């Protein structure tokens, strides 16, 4: 090995080491603000689906077998967490679930959904969605999201011909994959609530 090769190898090692240290420092500096922003976004989503709530209390870990149970029912989704929703007096008024559906056109779709104690769906609010602009992203519009609000059903279906019943959702034109993913995610959440509570 020539003197020049050793010098170049040492220089490359030094540059890699410095870059690694700097990357680690950037991660440490940004870790806490990113975590705070994610928590703030979750709290906003919870309030969007349960405006009358005074508090949201985590109900513990979602059981490990939940994913398998949902898949056995035809839902490619995960229940990430479940919150107990309480009013000003501390009384239980419902649940907020964080659901991730894996069937989106642009990848995973994560949203919060509120379910009142009587089983009525209070609404949905997106936490993460990367669907096609002008098509699947229309799922974030109130005209689509509000179709899920105030409905007490066991399961939703979507239609391209106009919803005519409480358990029907109007599909987003040109984005049936997104419509299917959101509908299945909501159905997974409803199934979870109904089977456990």
C-alpha cells in the first residue's frame, strides 16, 4: 500500500467519522422538537374527533394479537393506540383510536377516530396521508370525512352511485383505492371497539 493510499484512506475515515458525529448531533437536537410536534398533532386530531372531551387517557398497550385478529377479518390495518375519553366531570364518554391502514395508494394512511360510548362514530381526523394530489388527497376534505360522523353502524361500505344509507360512503371519484383504505381502516377500528368493549 502506497503512502498516498494510506493518506486517502485516513482522510476518508476522518470525514466519515466527522459526518457521523454531526449527524448524531443533528438527530439529538431535532429529536425532542419532532416528538413534541407529533404529540401536538395527535392532540389536535383527538380534539377534532371529540371536541367535547376534557381529557384523553391512554388505556394501555393494544394487545399483540390485535393485528392477527384484524387480518383474519379482512382488514390490513393496525390499532396503534386507544384513549379513554372523559368529560369535565371525569365520566367516560367514548374512545379515540389511532388507526393505520396499509392499503393506501401512496402508502400507509394513519388517522384518529372518535367513537362515543354508545358506539356512534364521532368522526375521523388524518395524522398521516400521502395520496395523490387532487385525487386521493380529497379524503382530507370535510365533504369526505364528514360522511363518517354521527353514524352508528357495525361496518361501512362505499358506493360509486351515491350513498343512500347510514352505512354507505360516497367513493372519491378517481380514488377508490384511497376510499377503500380509509373505509377499511374505520371498519377495523369499529370492529376493535365492538369486539373489546
